[in-house]
C-alpha cells in the first residue's frame, strides 16, 4: 500500500510538474525575448523577496500541515486534520498580512538600499498584494498532500501557471515598449494573478469536503503546540536559507561590477544565469520534486507505523531513480550546452553556463529527493544546519572570489556546497534507515551509460555532418541520447527489484 500510494502521488505530481515546467519553459523563453536579459535580471532581483515572505509565512507551516495530517490520517482522525489546517492556515495568513504591509510601505527603502534599483518599486508593491493568497493556498495544498490526495495540488499547480501565462500575454500588448519597469511589473502581475486564482480554487476544493463535520479529539491549543514544534525549526530553516540566498542574489550584480562589468551588463549576466540557465537545468528535476513531495508524508506515515523494511526499499528506489535522472541530465547539458543555449535563447553565453551547471545536476537533484526523505524522518534541524552552512559558504565565495574570477567563481562555490550537502544528507538517511544502495547503481553504471550515449551521438553527428543548431536537429539529438541512455540503464540492471511490502 505504501509503495502504491507513493507511486500514484508521484505520478500525478510528475505529470503536473512536467506540464507546468513545459508551460513555464515557454513562458521564460517568451519573457526573455520580450524584455531581454536585463529585464529578466530585474525580475530575478524581486524573486528573493517573494521567496523570503513565502519562507516566513508558509513554508514551515505547509510542511507541518502535510506531516501532521499524514499522521492523523493513519489514525483516521479526520476531525483533527481539519483543525490542523484551520490553525496553521490562520497563523500563515496573519504572518503574510504583516509581510504585505511591511513590503508595500517599505518598498522605496527595499528597492533603493537593498535591491539598489528603483525600477523595481512598482513591481514590489504589486507583489505585496498576493502574499495572503500565497500563504493560504500553500497551507491548503500541504493539507491535501498530507491526505495523500495529490490530484488537487497538481490541478492547482497547472491552473496557476496557465493563469500567469494568460495574464502576461494579454498585458504584453499594452505594457511592452514602455520600459523595463513596466515590463517587470507585467511579469509580477502575472505571478500575483496566478497565486490568487490558485488559492481560490484550492480553498473551494477544501471547503467542499465534509471532514469538518467530524468531531476533533485534539484541542486547538494542543494542535497549535504540535504545529509550533514542527513549524518553528522548519520556518527558521527556510527563512535563514531564504535570507542568505537573497543576500547571494543581491550581491552577485554588485560583485560583478567590481569584477569590471558595467551595471547593465552585470544585471544582464545575472539574468542569464538565474533567469535562463538555471530554470533550464532544473527543468528535469520536476520528476524529483514530485517524488520528494509525495515521499515526505508517506515516509512520515510509514515511519510512525514502524514499517522500516518497506521504508528502506522505497528510499533505495527513490535515490537510485534520482541518480539515473541526475547523471543523465548532467551528460545532456555537458554534451549539448552551446546548441541548447543558441536554439532556445539565441545567446552564446548561456551555453558556457549550462556546461558548468551540468556538473552540479546530480548533487542538486539528490538533495531534492533527500529533503523529502529527511523531512519525513523528522530531521528538520539537520536540514536547517546544512542549508545554513551551505548558504554562508556560497556568500563567502560571492564576496571574495566573484570580484576576482567572475560568475564562474559563484558556480564553483555552489558545486562544492552541493557535493558536501548531498553526501552529508545521504549519511544521515543511512544512519536512520538501513538501505541497500550500491555504488554501481547510483554512480558507475549510469555514468557509463550516459558516456556511451553521448560519445555515440558525437560520432554519428561528425560522420553524418548534421547541424545541431537547428530545432529539429537538436530535438533529434536529445531523443537519441535519452533513448540510448534508458536502454543501457535497463540492460545494466540499474533499477532495483520489487519493493518489499
């Protein structure tokens, strides 16, 4: 039952993530062509503020709702589940309202002294309006995840992305051509509209359920304490990580200026890295984000029920699958970086970044899956400390080495942090749950398979004189690599056997 629940939830979320990432991918291409690299850079400057408010008002509470709901579901305590959502949702909305007031009225100071670009003022005030909707929707989605009903959050995810794209497309007829400030505001309006529609939809689906009719066994005070015990370390983790990540993002353009780039070029390079290259590299992780989201409540429920053999088998399968995706993606981006950058964005610099970021893929992807497992095992303190140290290390790299070596120094620091964090997380998981992970399956065999697939492609392209700088040629090359990689993975027997029930 555990295995089927995880697989079903992961499949639903994977489908939603793939649809959303595909839509988001075309949306990014449209935005990059419409407002340029500098406009994407301005948009990326605002994103850390959004993530910081989400971390402060929703992230820890949403995860807590998911975990506690899963535990109460195992006991069939539906009344308690309703109270958990109501309590956490009220706290989350209250916190987000405070954040909205602070950001709206403090926008001039934030834009002038923190972002160091007053062109983001209008966008910042528009963004503040959507915080309560973002907070409420996040908690309700967490509740549905805890119920192991991934269909509703998946539908919500697709609806949000479609709304964002539709609003931006409609606004583009009137706002493009009026400067970068208006173009950036257009993108933020789309984000806010998506959050509002998403919240209304998921709230309607939650109210339609009848679980609030069941009497709760736990008091609001007891539930509040349970939420606080989980949410406080999670929120501290998210807020600290978001603050440090924001500091990284705010520092990068200014440190690139010290490297010798003019402000406009520094913002453009930042936009290329964070607004174009990173989303492309993270696109395949939609499979793993879905897996991690499904794993967290399922691991929590299985751990509470003492089903350790089943839990061990599920973790083994998840991490092996992650290794296959991560190593395959790394090979793809290291083999076709220039082609992807030119065909998708029409910019040569993107290819250089994709080649460097491709090396980090396996470690980033491992951390995505491991975070779901660690949260399910109750290792929030470890996650907090690991993310804290990683962010501090990244900031030191930005401050010290970016003015000396440019953007490559930031990517190299990120690579070191990703390696150390992934290895430490694997060690913690293995100390809690005995798993049968083998180096052959998670490293050697996938590495051999992707190397053979990429080398074969290079030989075919050279012999046939095929150009991969065209859409058809690039798609054909990617299909060739992926198909050959999958066949080799199956032939090498990388996939673990049937999960133990």
